[in-house]
């Protein structure tokens, strides 16, 4: 399973990354969804997951920086997901 996000900061999951989205992480479906749900920001509807800092970013560069920080922050945990199969 892949986790990916859009410029809006919304995080989605799927078997492939759609055009216009950016890959965040890859791992076993259930574990990946649990991890991302635990570390992502939740939107007002309490269902939509967001990459912290991306929705508020004034520019695409600032959004990319926020996404990069998020990926770096979660990468140790994502690596453990694959090891824990």
C-alpha cells in the first residue's frame, strides 16, 4: 500500500500514486494506515488526513519543505513497518 498526498495536503492511500500526487510512504496496508492516521493532522471533519504544514503553505516551495520534514520524521517508523511483517 502507498500513502500519498496532494498539494492541498490531503493524504490518500492506494496501490499507485496518481498523477499530481506525491508518494509519502509504502508499507503493509493496515499498519501504514494506522501509522499515518496517528501522525498526520486531522481535518475538521475528523476523517481527512493532512500533512502538517502543507495546507497552510504560502508557496509550493514551502509546501514541499513541510512535506519533506514530514517524510523525514515518519521514515524511521515506516521502515519498521516493513520489518515487522
